[in-house]
């Protein structure tokens, strides 16, 4: 009962400010000490910069870059990431820090703080103990005048949410490195990336998603997606009069125009599975998808049922 009360308090606070990065300055944040002018077409700063990322769509608040870089970093040297004080820290969770050279399409993790991000250990409060992290950039991270730093956070308690920040930076490297290989950044609690349940005091929750993430190669020339990365289809939904639902042809399960889904039912490792595999569950009330060896069970929305349209395509169709 005590935990339930704490969890409810965290949910109630979800309308308050959350965590966001101020150094380097996330795109269009109004809360940084210094920031570049807004680019053409952007009329104001993003005062909702600390809101969670919606389940569908882009994993970033903006894919438009600053008018100039907000930080200049050097490979092999320490960098410091700072967060705005006063945000709800939701008892910690998992944070990834990554570098991209293609505006976030692919990103390699260069540092991570698992379990207790914003805290020094387990916590049941919303007030962060830690507001900055310093770590060394890898010595072989390539130089670029157009790189992106990405921060990703999955909170420990409260609504199952995803928070991200993206900042435009430069990187210097006199060593001539052409590419960097690291774990691919992942975005749990966003469509196609699996979900992390509320920790309920177990700070190991969700760690397998990060441990099983594939490697990715990033470079200023062309970043290569991991071999088991999610593949996206740009095809438009096609109407099916026979079944009265929309079918989106996909190569994998990341891009689907489904009717609204509920939160995941649970995660299980009861049986081995192949990454990307999809199956309707008994009774067709939902489906399960395999995310790097872990089954994630998802319920279909009210008034819909699971329909498997091909080996790697499922829709929740109106019934």
C-alpha cells in the first residue's frame, strides 16, 4: 500500500515540469543560459520541452536544427551534461547519452546511467539528487561540424513515459577517426521499441532491452543502422473492405498505423523469440512482439481485435 500511495503521488505530479537538459542546450529550449537565435519558421521557444514524447511519431521534440551549434566538444575529453532543477525526477530510471551524425536517425551510446538516473541510489521522491553528469567522450568518436548529442530517459515510477533531448554540437578529433561503433540508442515506451514496466522497487526492470541492443556504426559520412534494426515502410495505409480495417504493409513492426493501443500488459521471457516476431495472443485481445529476445505483450484498444495480416504484420482491427 505504501508503494501504491507513492506511485499515485508521482502520477499526480506528472502535470508538473519534468527533467530536461540545459547544457548542451536542447533544441529550442527556453531554459538555457545561452542559446542561438531561432531558425526561420520557428516562431517561439518550446516551453513544453520537458513534456514526455508521444507514443507515436518522432522520438524528438524537433527535427529542425539550431541555427548554429550550442557546444564544441573534443574526442577523448570530458563533457558535462546539465539538467534544469525543479523537474519531477520520478525516482530515477534509465538514461542513455548518445552521439549521432544524421539528425538522430542512428545514434551510438557513449555513456549511460542505468537504474538511478538523477539519484545516488534507490529513491521514492521526485526531487533529483544529481543534476549533472560528466564523462569522457570516446577517443575514437569522429570529428564533425554537424553532430547531435542525444539524451534519453525512461522513468522509474509513474506513467510509462519516454523523455528525450537533442542538441546540435561540433566534435573535434585530431586522430582522424572515421567512424565509431557502440550500442544503438533505443527508445523504450515508444512504438516499436518495447516497453519498460513501472519499477515497483526493482531497479533491474528493463535492463535487458539495453543489454540486448545491437551495435551501430555512426560516422559523419553515412551512419549504418544495426543489422537487426527496425525497418520502416513509407507506404500509405490501404483500405480493406472485406475486413473493414486499415492494413499498413511493413517490413517490420516498428511502423504501423493501428487504432489506439493500451499500455503493454506485461513483459515475459518465458520462451525464446526472434527479434521482430509478431503473434496475436489467445482470444485476439492483443498481440505480442519480440524485442531483442524479450516478448512484449500489448493489448488492442477497445472495440478492436488482433488480426495477423502476414508473418511480420499485425493490425488491431475494428470488430
